[in-house]
C-alpha cells in the first residue's frame, strides 16, 4: 500500500471529526450572549457615581459632544466635537488624570469649497479595545486615522451627511489632519442599504486582528433611512482603511424606532461589548450596552441603563458613551445636556469626590 493511498485513507477518516469541530466552533461563535453573562459585565462596567461636568466650551452658546478617550505616553487625550450654529468642528483636549481637562485646539476646522466644508465631526480610529488595556491609538501604513461625519450644508446635521476619513502623523498635537476629497461611505451609494439611505452619522473604526468578518478593519456607524425614520447601527469592513464596503443586509442593532447610536467597542473576558446610546424608544436619552462573541451578532442588555438623566447638568439627555477602566476605576464619559448646555460629563465606579 503506497504512502499516498495511506494518507488519503487517514484524511477521509479524520474529515468527519474536522467538520464536527468546525461546526462546534461556528456554533460557539454565533450563539447569543446570555443575560446572565451580561449581568456580570454590567457589574464590571457600571458607574453609579456621577462626578460631574469635566469639559465645556468657554462660550456657552457653543455645544460640545461625542468624547473619544485615548492615551499617549503619560497623558490622556480627548477628541470631541463643537457645534457653533454653523456646523461641526473637531477639537482636542488633554488631561493627566482623566478628570481635569484643558482644550488644546482644533483638528478638523471648517473649510471652503469642499464636500465637508461645514461638517467635520471626528472620531479617533484604531484605539486599543482591551478592557483595562493601554488605550493607545494604533498606526496603520505609518499614519493615525480618524473617521468623521462630513457634509457641506450649514446647520445642525443638515443636508446629506456621509463618512469621511482623515489621517495624521500625530494624535497629541493640534495640527490640521489630511482629509480625502470625497466620503468613503455615502447614503446615496449604490450599495446603500434600506436603513442608511438618508443620513449616516457617527462612526467608529476598530482593528479586528482575528478577522471575524474576514477583514481586519471594522466600522460601526449609526444611520437613518428614507423608509426607516430612526437610527440603527450598521457595519462596514476594509482591508486597507481606505476602501470600504457594507457588511450584511440589516443593522446589527436597532429598535425600529428612536435612536441606537455612537458605538464604542471593548473586549471583556472574551466577550465583545458595544457601549451605545439609546433615545426616544423610551423616555429621554441614555447609555446602554450589547454583547457579542464575533463582532457581528449582538445580544442587547435588558437590564438597567448604564447612565441616565438624574442631575441638573444632564436632566435632558445623558448619552453618547466612551467607557474605560484604568487602575481599577471605570470612567464613563458622556454627553450631558441640561442647565449647563451641552457638555462632557463623567460617571465612575468609585466615588472620586471622597
């Protein structure tokens, strides 16, 4: 009996075991996350102590929004957006302790005659997703990257809005980032889906080294459709950070009313956690989370909100999360709307005021 024939017999004998193993792995990946598992995650991430407002614009008429937090060497940085009545610009703030923040300046300012002239609401890409990790920003192709809500119309989220992409050699200095000449995702694209054919809002790009989608870069973004007059969270994927294609035919998270938006992804004990905000499918605006084993199929937490309105400074809305764990303390940054206008507030797992 020759060696080739023996090898073929062994392969045929092992094939059922291999297929069975692959089937088990697939079922393991795609199964829903139980509420019991999510209860443990809730206990890990909850922040019952509201510290208060940590960042607001000196001009009370200007509104700040959408914090993204990351670390460079020994300092912390926050990208956030400012609305002044004309549109969105992206700014940068710095902190040594995650509590006291000082504004450094603009990263994405207004321009003239461009597709994104009056709307540049930026969100830092490729921030480390490990819970309690280093929260560094990763470079790709020698650059740092930022996705942003872009458009030319003047006003609050006015006109056709799409996703732009900008790059820079630094994430700690206030220099103007280099932007593309067109959006990478547009609601009027040929492959635009039913839930995103009107407007695309905030986006988040992460590096998935395990390639659950078959691609290393994954974008989550909230969008509204012509026939879906509510915001849902969808996905897009890329191999090079420049060319993007939609993933799937439906949203990964939706209530079919109100808003699900502003996703942030972290990984806790082998479970992916998506922090997001909900609004108007029940009273007010509030921060929630969902969980997944594969970044594609998400199970929504059915318990308490992570953050909701309770104070004078967030009595209207408490929403748009960015949540990290550092030195044993969970910091939940969010956009608060109340008596101090639209500001950035903080809730924590430990009472920092004591």
